[in-house]
C-alpha cells in the first residue's frame, strides 16, 4: 500500500506509533554550514583527498566537545546542551494551542524509523500541541523542496526540517525562514537562518572515536577496510574526514574505502572480496552500524576470526558483540535527538531562549558499558539510545515486548 503523502498526527491519535522519516548531518563554522567557508584541503594521503566538507575549526571544536560536560538535566540527555550560546526567541512568542510541521528527509532505515516513533511519542506528551503535520521526502531532494513549500502554506507555527542533503536544500530552508520559525536537526544546511540547529556533537566526533579505537587495537602495519554508506551527506562525510585524519597519522594501512549503500548483502560481499584480495583484514571502520553484523559474518564465513571493528547502538550488533566476545566499540548518533525539536519548538513559541546550535551529548559504547545498552526485549534493528524508555507505549510501540 503506498504511503500517504501527508500524515496529520493529532495528539489524541498518537497512541499508535508509526515509522517515520529523516537522516543525519553536522555543520560548519557556525555550527550550521557544512561546505561553505571550508578550510584549505589537507594534502592527499593513502586515503585520498580530504572531503570538501572538512572544516578544521569544526573538527577541532567537536573533538574538544567530547570531554566537555553538558548543561541540563542529568537524566534527560535530549534536553542537555554542550557549550550552548542562547538566542532570544521573544519575537516568536504566541498563545497556543500550536500546530507543528515537519519535513522529514526519509524513513528509509531503522535509525530514522526509531527516531520518528520517538518524535511522535514526544508530541503526545504535550497537550498544548494540537497536531503535527509531517511529510516524508522519501530520500528525494526535489520532493523535500516541494514538501517544504507545501508545509509553509498550511499555517504551521513552527517548521521542523531534517534535510535530505545539505547544499541542495539550503535555498528552500532559507526561503522558509522568512515565513515561519524554522528548526533544523539531524543534518545541517549552509545557512544560519534557522532559530536553532539541533544535533549530537557530530560526525567528526563519531568518526574519530571509531578510528582512534582501531589505531589503539590494531598493530602497526595492520590493514584497515573502511566502509561508508553514501557520499554527499555532511554528517557521513565528516565521519570519514575525522577517521582519515586519524588513519593518516597512524601506522595502519587503509587498503580500501568502499560504499555499501547501507545494504547488508553488499557489505558482506565487499568484505569477502577484500579478504580474498589481501589475505587478511586487521580492522574494519564503519560510518554506520546498520551492516555491522553482516561484516562480522563475512569473516566467519571465511573461517577467520572477526578483527577489531566498529558498529553503532543497533541491538543486533550489540548482541553479537556480547555473545561472540568481539573486539569492538560503537560510536553513536543518538536517536533521542528526535525528541529535542519538539521541545525546542515549544520553547520558541513560548518566547524562551534556545541554543543557536544545540549540541547534544554523544556517548560511545565500549566493552565496559556494553551491558548498559543491551535491551533483550527490543527487536534487532532497535537503536539503544532512543531516550524513549520512559515514554507511554514503550516497549511495544517500538516493536519490543514487556520483560
């Protein structure tokens, strides 16, 4: 059955949580520009040229944020902010009830589906929200551009946007800012016009965490295979940018950087091919954890031990890590960030300050804290850092079962 183009989510109807849509990406110098004003490209090394998305100041800032203490309630990381610079929103203050609108890049992977369910559950917590109108761009720039124009005509009090790509969506976001308060989250755009931009620390922190783990675990001269999902998405580009910096400074050899489109079968095939070509692979870096289990299985199918590898907070990977005793770590890009735009929208409409760039905490999962994030009652494709455990309908609304 085709998906409806418009989802009008009344608060009373949010007891049933449906899958949704979005994507992820970081920022530039002011926290929202990804490619604009990028610093000169460092010279190419064995890993190739640095991405046009690389901005040295942003890289430095994100790596520093990893050790900074966030402000906000300790038990609600989706309300915390690292190094916030508040902006006045008094001009947007108005009486409720409020109608919110959401232009979503897509719900084309489990991460986005978990996030969309969580966003809808957050809306249901606020009786002052009369409804949420959401359009799914289905991963298409042209559709999202028309979606944003359509939503502006619906009388929304706030427009929330998770951009499909950075540069192409910038003009549409800029135009929307002139008509309605805009919140951008998950992925960035090349304009500072949104009232706030919400994201975890970002792609540089994710990529560096994963690469630093492999540099520490793989002996000098070891062969590293880097697996990426797709090019042109800022948060994914900066994940690889940070990893490239770490690998280029190390004594490891990156024997390949391959795109898998997030497809498990393709990822498994790529790994198998590299094992045959190189005889061994000593570590696997990944910019997303969706295919981590398939990667591990490729080594098992070849009769080889699984080398040090990285993943994400998806339950199937965490379970395999635990059960098989893998040498692994998982950077995260928490899906609890999907709660924050709803909270931010209400603050803006009540005239309360919000951070111009709302940097959320971005934990990493290690062998020491793995058990904290394992959730036996949740399905394999559930992401542990949803921040949804305290929400009505959990775990059944997210596909889980009561323990």
